[in-house]
């Protein structure tokens, strides 16, 4: 990672991220920005009550709004919104320009490119879980300077299905997500057990962001509480990192420079990774389920 003038993070925070591959910081957006994000999501939940299956359409023709199987009008289970930046001024503005973006620039800048975004939600009473995986095998680039920024729309606690990570795992191997000839979106069970034994949970009040290296191993358990856990997830790449596979969540912001300038160069590092499978359904939850 390049040395740049710091703006939003202290040197100690940068050092902690480089060592652990993860960093949680409060107040990543303004109160006004957070309120707008929460209002838009609440509106989508209300809209979902009238639906019986995943709906909407992204620019690649897949459903934008992904519903869990147990979804109903009384107990909505809206678990994923693909590319909310294409249907929300609030999400688009935060993805382009917020303190969160400044933090990302402090870690992989000064030139930063937007890659993709989605919302993952665990509403009360839902069964959504995320099996152990790393993000890099889903979105390989010419170098691994990518950050997954998980913005907490709700307070994240020990009970509502927090992100679980293994600090330092970004420096380890890239684990396969292919098993038995199928792209499962998850690591093998024995590796998952080993990762779970070393897992650390990431908490924070609403408006906090968990900045996660693209190679960090992570997962999360179902929400066992009566409180929602909604994350707005935006992936950013160093501008000199060239994508090596199609964008799994394409949007109208693809490739936009959100900090710095276009470097007009590609930086490569040596690694090997299996080619990911492009999702055919509404989200990678379906890939993990069938795996």
C-alpha cells in the first residue's frame, strides 16, 4: 500500500489495518447522511411487504431486491439490494463522497476507484447467514489493494449477526471457493472450522464503518435478536488495480474515480486464484446455499 498524506485516519489506525486487515471507525458519515440512508432502506422494506419473490432489475437483468425464502408481508425478509447507488441519491452520494471514502483513500489511495455496492440486511426473525469466504476470489484484480467498506446502517451488536473476521488472514492463502466442481462461494468446511475458532466479532454504533481488506477471511451468523442489522457495503479498488473478472454487481458508477485522478497505468503482483463464477440469481446467497 502506498504512503500518502493522511486525512481521515491516524497513523496508528493505518498501521492497525495493515497488520490486521480490518479496522472499525465510528462516524464514517454525517448524521444527515445516515438518516437519509436509513429512510431509503425503510422504504424498501415497506415496499417488499407486497412482494412474494425477488424483484426489480439491475443493469445486467438480475433482480435488484433479493428476498429470503421465509419472506412475508408480516415478517419481511429483504436480505440484499444490489447496486443501491442506481436507485438512491443518498446511497450514491455516500459512495462517492463521504468521510468513509476519505478513510479508504488513506489506506489504498490517493487514487481510488469505485467497484460495486450492495446492501446486506438481517431483519429480525430472518435466517440469513454468511458462510466463511474471502472477497478477492469473487473480484480478482491485478493487485489486491481493494477495500470492502461495510457501513453500519443499524447498530451492530453481539446478538444481531455481526461480521466475524480472522485478523491477519489477509496475509495468508487465498482459499478456494470451488468444491466438487461447483462454485460455492464459501471455503471448505474444515477451513471454516479453523477460521471460526479464531474469529473476532466486529461491533459498532450506527454510522460506523468496518474497513476490510479484500483477502480477509470473514463470515457472519444469523440475527438472533429483535433488532435489525443492515450493512451498506461498498467495494473500492486502488485506481491502478485492473479487474480480472466481470463485476458481480454492475452499476452505472462502475470504474468511477472517487478520489484522486486516473493513473493510466496498471500495477500487477504475483498470485494465483481460480476464476469466479458470475452469479445467475439475485445474490451470492444463492451460490452459498446451493454449495
